[in-house]
């Protein structure tokens, strides 16, 4: 592929940091992980940050922290990655899907309200593409109905909502450092919360539920003795991953600036075209631009989204679709009648394509993607 969908922005610093951990002889969770947590708290303004091995693990532990039980309901957008949905089922609880707004691609607060029942315990807003949900509206609904807010911020580092950093607003906020995310540790995640009791519990649960210094039991400072307060999980981050994360975090602002530049170039290239719809981002927020989603104007062109993706691939351009709405999966009963309750998702899914946006993409690469995309649409104008 001439221009892949994503290429991680990694350098000598990450390679040296990982090599130092390997040379140290201590590879799993230890000092580097605690340092990464502190750096992450400082960067996002959080009271507590807990490093785990994925955002999926982060979301699962967040739901454990709020005490989610079988039969409880949690409201999520139908347009998200499957992880947001599956973690709710881990506790025997029920994911309840809400439609999105077709212009912002974010969960629609009115749709959240429609889905609230006696059994609702929490809302998981997803900051799609790095764009903040309408957090004032979400927090207000949560306060009125006494619900917890767990933010799926897998795409949203660094992002702002009305001047506030994503990572400090909801009850618990979960980030991803998966290979394609805005900073990466290969696989990894982080949990932010201002609730120190929850933080302590999630710290225990990420390592089998054993007492907090157990990671240290092979060092001079440690002891072989530990207790298990409740059964937990194997969700801890390694020091190799954390060493990479520490270096990536230092580059986060610079990488963000590069993504902003690419998005501005795409916006400029597309601004006068009636053959597509660009994303409407909020004026009162700062998007992390993890994704650059575009909607094909299917009323103006004779080419479907899937054929368009094929033509871009032939031209050496990697793309993706974010996302297949949850109700379309066979575990949800397929795409039949369930789609009718989600006009926002259906509208978006029929038209959406994500273009490459990654730090290190050159001006000529961005230009090539924009020009190729536009010429395919023009060739297929109705
Ligand atoms: C919206 C969203 N939530 C959760 C996840 C899960 O993240 P991880 O792969 O770190 O478990 C992803 C990953 O792609 C995601 O895009």
C-alpha cells in the first residue's frame, strides 16, 4: 500500500526505552508503569490513572468499580467498536443501544433519555474519532437519573470539551493505546478517575485482586506474602509497554498538531465539493482527530461506499469504516428490522469512509489522498 490507513509514529526514543527495560531484567509491571501513570495523570489533569493492557480491560474494570450487576442496563451509542458493547455483557448486564446524530457522529442526548429505564445504571458516551460528546447534556441526564458516566475515550487523547481535558469530566474515563491510536504501546489502556476508592480497587483487580505490592514480591523490597481480597483479572500493563508509553506521551502534543494540520488540509481540499459531506465538529471542543471520517453524498454520485473503497485501494490508499453499527452483527440478530430504530447510524453507515490521518503523513501524501478521492467521486457524478 502506497499510503496505509495508519502508521505508528515511533522513533529511537521508544526503541531505546524498551531496550533499557529489557536490559534491566524486569519486564512486567513495575517502576516504569507507575511512572507512566503519574505522567498520564499530570498530562490529563486526573487524580488517579491506572495502567492496564487494553481499553477493553479499562472499560471492564470501570463497570466492576461501579458495581454493575446481572440485569442492569448500560446505554451506549450503536455506532462504536464492539468492545464498548461486550464489556457490559461480561457482568451479565444488558447493553442498550442509542442512536447517533448523523452530523456529529456522536451519541444523541435525546436518544439517551428515550432509552432510560428503572434498570439503567450507567451511560458510556464514546468520543468518536477524538471528538467530545456533548458532556454537559450527558452529565445533566446522568445527574437527573442518578446514573454513572463512564467515558469511552479510546480515540480522545488529547481532546478538550469547553476547555476541559477529556479524562476529567465523567466518573471514570478509559483510554486506548492500541497500535492505531493517537499514542500507542502496541496494546494498552489507561483508566482515569477522581474516586480514589474505585482507583484502589481497580488497581487490585487488574492483577488478580491481590494486594497492591504483589508485583514487587521478587525484589529486595518485596515479600512473598499477599492477600486476595476478591478475584480479579490479568489486566496489568508491562514495563516494556509503559516505557514506550512514557515516550509516546511526550510526543502527544506534537503528534496532535500534525493530525490537526492534516485534517485542515483535507477540510480545505473538500470544502467546495457537493459530492461529499465533511464532519461537523463542535466549536466549543478540540478534537483529537484520531479519525478523518467523510460521508459520500450518495444523492450526487453513482458510486457506493464499498466500490469507492475498492478504487482507493487500487490507487494504493488504505481506508477503513468506523463503524459497523452494533445491531448489524449476527450476535444481535443481523441487519433486519433492528436497523429501523437507528436512522442516524444507518445514514452514516451507508456513506462513511475513514481516510488516512497519521503523524508523519507528508503534504504530498495528503494531497494525493484528497485528489484521488475527489477524482473518483467526480468520475461518478450523477
Ligand atoms: C471506541 C473504542 N472503544 C474501545 C476500544 C478498545 O480498545 P482496546 O483495543 O485498547 O481494547 C476501541 C479500539 O479500537 C475503540 O475504538
